[in-house]
C-alpha cells in the first residue's frame, strides 16, 4: 500500500470517531429542541427514505410493533410524519 494511501487511511481512522460523536451531539440537540427521543429521530430518519409498513419499520428500528405504533401516532399528531 502506498505511503499517501496509508496516511489517508490513518487520518480517516482518527477523524471518523470525532465525526460520529459530532453527529450524535447534533442529534441530541435537535431532539432536545424538538422534544423528540433518540428513537423518534431514528424513526423519522428511516421514513425519510419512503413509507413502509409498521412491521417493517419496527424491524428496522429494533423495537416492538406496539411501541412503534404509539410512536407513529405521536409523531403524526405532532406533524413530523
């Protein structure tokens, strides 16, 4: 592997965790401002790619179907979905 490529990969390995933490910080701030939980934000993120049946959404989120149903009702009433 070339020296430049190795340096680039090392830089990515150093910087990627900081990028992930920054994304988590932004998500937490958005959740606080919008009064949304982490699960709510994940649900909205998944649904940005298009509608899906509740069972598929529950599977994608790793949550029980009943919890997803309540979440969707709450997010819909708030105008988020």
